């Protein structure tokens, strides 16, 4: 660690360019594996022990020991590439001659156009030669491949995007040429195994009119659908059908199999021109649930057989000459190491919302199945399975918090997966019965008393008392009816001096509606305390907008500030009048050049009464008078993602930047630079300090931690 001496309360540019001496290997990761759509596994043809995989939230990952251990590569995308969503992979193709050379197509559903990237050093660095629209976390991420490599000429690749057309490369991805078919939303592209130069591109009618978040600027847009074929390597295209399959696979004898609307299995003998029903022996019926026995989400082809699978993980096998499909018996499913894996909820068992089946070309009985939470491996043609996800943690983090009365008791709140608890300092975890909890607050007066709030589909307020392992519902008298989107509650905070909890409720500020509510009996009774907020002010309305940031910060002398990223306003509490006073607009509302919403950073010093820090893009403000005034006393170059004070160690606080962490042990007089190499930092990443433990809760990669002793 390199200490930077600077003038009092000033961080100069030298602090941002100093050599960081802390090695990346000092960071460890919470052992919580799984948690997102694992979309496929790519096995290197030249080095069979080198595997790649990628998840819908973040990716890719690499294994050098045939899936026993995985290392995340997405931290190697630079800050601008990550902000463009290039770490959200939709497809990956490994050069069959070189395991360190691969191409990805990627992009985010949530903001600007992504593109095509290449890496020639095994994922240590990435370059983007082509911009195009792909969705690593999009509607069709579960089915088909939109990147394909010519099996006869490995330098030739085809990528099929949404709306921005098909692209062709003849130099292993270094450069790309548009190949037409603009305005289609593709789910699959495939090189023919029997006819050289023939390529198929499918844009199904199902889901062709979709709302892909900010990627099409918040408006529903209809795309052209159809099945297209090229017989000259993708230079020109012929439309064969008005509709196309979600996924396509092919036998060596030439027959094409396709999944249509996730309901029908069909076969083509004539290169996609005509299709016949091919579902004999398969369960039929309407799709009435995500996990349905008649929802066909994957297809694969071995040397002389097809395999299809439904979203329940049931697999069926059929040779072309046989009369019907036969179900593959599932004899056993076992967990890999470590045994504590985050997908142990019974409803998310093996194969839930199955994604892809990979049949090893060297061994037709060696299969890899990816699903909503895991990678599963079979060595007997799909009859017995074991998980293989050690090191894969595609989790969207909201918060990490330590019980002030029990150092080894940690709580981890995350999207979709819910709330996890550890009683051994993070070595093992147990799932709590909630999803999407955004905020937690501990009493510093009463051991074992804590409260949580938030929720993905339903706003929940719960409390934990006297060290119990069970959460209970308080009476919640005095609160309005809470629901996501409006009248939501994603922040709860505790007064450091007494057992008083503050709850932020979004929506119009008025008694019985939005504003701040206070409880002195752990949630049984709440009193509205929203006087003083300006008309139009509202606390953050969505769980992702809040992202685990506490919108009330309380000082040890009882002074408090409240703020909202949605309204971009900061207020202080007048304790005598019990009302809020507007202080200022929050600094910097968006990321430079990207239009990405900026979630504000405000933190209270737990040892200096009345001291608050407020940050934006290149701005770090300080108040020492209880939030009445804020001064720009630091010079910081770069976006500040997070600020964290250690509530147990006076003077210790940290500032998270896109490429490093600044650490002060004396309240800001001096700073040290900590390396964050290998830790994927994005806009949503938050850092937490507790008893000289530093946690980095990432937006898609779980939690990394290290000591700052």
C-alpha cells in the first residue's frame, strides 16, 4: 500500500496516478456460486481443459482445469467498455487453433448499443472492433446462438444482431462488414455442416415486437421476422420462411431441427425451406409457467442423435431413424465443491429454465447443461449430473452489512436471489425467505435488533430481535400501502443513539403517502416526518435505482441528511422543528457520454458529529455543520462510485473510483491507493468498511473482500 501525503483535506492528482502496491490476489470472493443465467459453455478445441462460460448479468469466465474452478474475466474490461455493457455477453466463440483467442458479442438491455469484442490473451484485455446491438441480458438470451464460426474456415465468423443487421468477418473478428438483414431481431445463426458456404439466420416471429428497455429508447418496436439462408458465406441472403426457429441444430447427415415459439419441435430435410412436425413422444400442451414440461428451451445435436430439453430440465433423445423421442432418466444430481451454493432453493432445482446443452465433440456422452443458476456436467449421456460453478458469482449486490454486536454475523442483500446470512464471517451462507431486500439497519443500542425493507415484487418490512434466526413482521401501523414502483420503501436507517428507525417511502410527499416515517418500537407504529420536502420530491421508486444506497444518513450527534437520486436533491433535518430543509441539488446527474442514471453517494462520519460527505463525477463535497453547508474541499479526478466509513474504527474511510480505492486512516489528511485489479467495478458497485474489513459489493459479480490492516 502506497501512502500519499497531501495537504489537509485535499486529494491532489498525484494520488490518482501513484503506483498501487496492493496485489490483486489479496482480494477474495464470497463463496456464493451461481445466481444468474449461465448461457453456454465453450470448450477449446486445441486445449480441452480450457473452458469459457458467460452469464446474463456479467461475464465471461474462464476455467483452465475443465470446469473445476472458474476465474471471472469481466473485471478486465475497462471502465468505458463496462459502461457500454460489453461485459454482458450474448455469445462467445473460441478460436479452435488457440485457446487464448476468442470473440464475443455483447451489450446491455438497459442502455446504449453494445458490440463485438476480441481478446487474444485469454481475456486479460478486450478490444471492440464493431458496434452493434446485442443483449447479454435480453429477452432471447436463453435460446440460440447469434455468433457462429465457419467449421471449415475458422477465420470466418457471422454475428446476427437486433435491428443493426448481420455482420461478417473473414479475419477472426479483427474487422467486420455489414451483411444486410437490418431490422430483424435474431435468435440464432448457424453454419451448415454439410454444404460449404451455407449459413442460416433466424429471426422468429415470437417476441419480434418487444420492449428492450433503453436499448430502443423505451419504445416498443416491431422487427422483421423470418428464416434466412445464404449460400455464399453470408454475402447475400434469401428468405425461406416468414417465421423462424428460436434455436437450430444439425446432424452430420444434414437434417435441421428447430424449436418454434418454445412449443414445437420441427425438422427440415431441405435446408430450411420446409419443416415438418417432429414432436412424437414429447409432452404437449400450453405453456402456462416459466418452468413448464412443454416449454422447449434447448436443442443439441450429437454425431447421430438430437437432444431437446424443456424449462424443467427434462431431456429427450432421438435418433433420426427412430419413431419418437425417449426421455433420458435422471438418476442422480450432486453438488460440486463447495457444497454451500446459492441455488439450493428447491424450486430452483436442476435444469430450472434450462439454457443450453453442449455435447463434447470428443466424447458424445460428456454433456454440459446450463440453466438459470448453474452449470451441470454429465459423463453418461445425461443420466447423472454434478454442478461445476466454483468461482462463478453473477450476483447483483444491494448491500453487505455486519452486525455491530456480532462481528462474524453478515447479511448480504441481492437482486432476485434475496437475502443471505452468514454467522462465520462469510465462509458459509444461508438463504433468508425474501427476494430483493434493499436495505438493512441495526440497532447500536440493543444487541440482535435489526430491520430490513425492500422487495422485488412486494415491499416487505421485517425485523429480527434478540439474535433470533427468524424474521417477523411488525404491525406497521401508520404506514401507507406499499408496492413497487410507487409508494415503495427501499431505505431503512437506524439512529446511532437510540432504538429509532427511519423509513423512506417514495411517492408524493404527504401524510399517509410518501416521505420519511419514524418508529420507536421496531416497526409496530410509524409516524410521518416528511414536512419540508419540496413539491415534486420523491425518494427512489425502484429497487435498481436505489441499489442498496441508504437515502438517510445519520450522524452520532443526531443530525441527519436525506437525499434522492431520482429527484437529485439533498435535505437536512431541523431537529427542533422536526422538518426537512433543502440544502442543494446533488452533484452530477449522469455518467459522462453515456446517459446512465447516477445513484448519489452520501455518507455520514460515525465518529465526527455533523460531518457528511457527498460525491458526484469528479466532485467530493464535505459538510461539518450537520448538513447546513457543503464545501468542495477535495480535488478528485474521476467518477466516485462509493464512500464508506468504518463504524468501528475512527478515521478510517475509503473512496471507490473506477480503477482504484483511496483509503484514509486519519479522517482524510492522508490517503493510500489500493489496487482493485480483478474486481469488476461498475456504476452500481458499493464498498463497505467494517472492523478493517473492506467489502466490494459489485453489480453483477458478487462480493469481493480483503483486510486493510
